[in-house]
C-alpha cells in the first residue's frame, strides 16, 4: 500500500485553497468594474488553467487526490478547467486571431480560393473585440484602421450628417448594389446551389448576394423607405476589376435618381485561418443563429480621390452605435481601408459585409434582417422635414 505523504498533501491542499480565495477576490473586484469593462473577459479559461498548473505542477487532473478535487470543486471556475489539465496548452485549437476582417476586398488581385465547406467542418466564432489593442476606439466604438490615416472616432460619432433624405414618395432613397454579387454561403439544408467555379460563388440569385439584398430591400420597404436594388453582375466571369465595373452603374443611378442619398454595397466576408481552417462569424439573437455584420469604410489612403471619406465614417459610426444598442453582438468592429470602393461617388456610401462564406444562407438572411431594422431607424432619422 502506497504511503500517504501527508506533508505534501497538506501543502498542495493549502495552495489550492489560497488560489481559490485569490480567484474569488479577483472575480468580486471584476464584478464591481463590470459596467466599464463591456464585453472584455477579465478571467478566461486559459488563465484559470494556468493557475491550476502553477499550483499543481505538471501532473494531469487524473492524478489529483480526493482532497485536492474536493477543494477544486468548491470553485466552479477552477473545476470547469480540470479537463484542460490533461489536454495541455498545445492541444488548444487555434482561435481566429481577433475580430478583424479578411483582406480579400481590396480588389487588387483575383479572389483567393474559398471552396464551399460542409457545415460540420466550419469553426464558429462570435467576433467581438476583447481588447483595445490594434483598434482605434472612441464613443464606445471600435475601428480596425488598415490605413495610415489619423482617426478621431469619438468626433466621427458626434459629427452631424450633412445630407437629408427626400420623402420616399419623391423617389428612391437607398441604392443597394453588389460589386461581388456572385458571392455565396455554405450549402446547407435546402439551400444548395451550383457553384460558378471552385469558389463559394454562384450565379443563382436565390443563393448569392442578390438574395441578401432582397431581404434588406424588403425590411427597408416595410419601414417606409424607398429602395432601388441593382441586380447587375460585376464579378463574373472576371473577379478582378469588379469595382471599376460597378462604379459607372452607381454614377448612372445617382444621375437618374437625385433622391438617392445612401449607397450600400453588400458583400459577404471570407474568414480562413493561417492553418486553412474555415470560420464563420455567427451569434445567437432571440434564439436564432445569426451571421454577424461588418461595416467597411473606404478612404483616400490608397491614392484615390476621396476627400470626404470622414462623412461616410460618421454615418458608419451612427449605424454601429445603433447596432450595438439593439443587438450587442450582431456587428463586428468597423473597418477603415485604403481603397475607395466607389464610396467617393456619394457621401452616404458604405460597404456592408453580411457574414462570411462559412455561414449558411439562413444565418445571413437573419443578420440582414436585423441590420436593416437597426440601420433603417437611423436612415429614417435623416429624412427631411416635410
């Protein structure tokens, strides 16, 4: 019979007790500051597991004595991480780096391969910022700045929008266009399509971005806004140069319908990890799995003629604020990029990313509906007084 080393047992039990008390005090302090902490986790699973390893040494959870487990189980935070001891840090799956977007919409080269996946092979992530590192922040908002431009996000959020919408009866107020109309989602259930090539793209309007645009149009119209939905295909058979082809269409609409003050170029993102893992940006709202949405603002940082990009940033900030208020996990952080994306053609222009190619169409439609409800309320506030 193995002799019990009472001294060692006592030291480890005491250490576990002190670790539990320390974490309890940390959590009490975290609760007191929760109002200012937002969604940032103060104590995560990795930290808890690290504390356990520090106190217990390299032994795995299976070797713990009855008394050691008894102490651990008094703390839900510690006991929840017992299983992580045996896995070790090298077994942790690689997370998506952060809530930042994939750099696949600068329209510089051909779209990288994005083959459609089986839903079971896709990793789900709710992409919200957990740190301010790498972001411009202000007014409770986060901006991923991919330019060398200086941004005052608080000032952008407070800035007045210079234009007003004409009454819906006078003509279309919103133009919905898709520079990458053939972008599609992961086939799932009855939402199965014939791809145009090896990428997650299709010409079938029931499954590509035109279907998402239809959902936006439906909700906006129900809210009393007037919408013109362009159904042109600008990214097929050639992907490169899509914005060069969609730009003249936007100019033509603006000339034909002076009442258009808002231009939404609607896309979906593509999220692929460095190891080839496909991710989807998804959250759950009112019990429904919903694709997250991201607002992209163009600029003149890449040399394009776009001196009024801050007007679009101000609009994006107001939309993001409303989204965060109504549906706190729906929107990923805004992104400022170097290209203009034709947003220099109208001061109310934004690029809207609805989900990613790992999402299903139904998740994307759910995200589009919620985005339209939030954005529509902001757009209605811009209508001119009768």
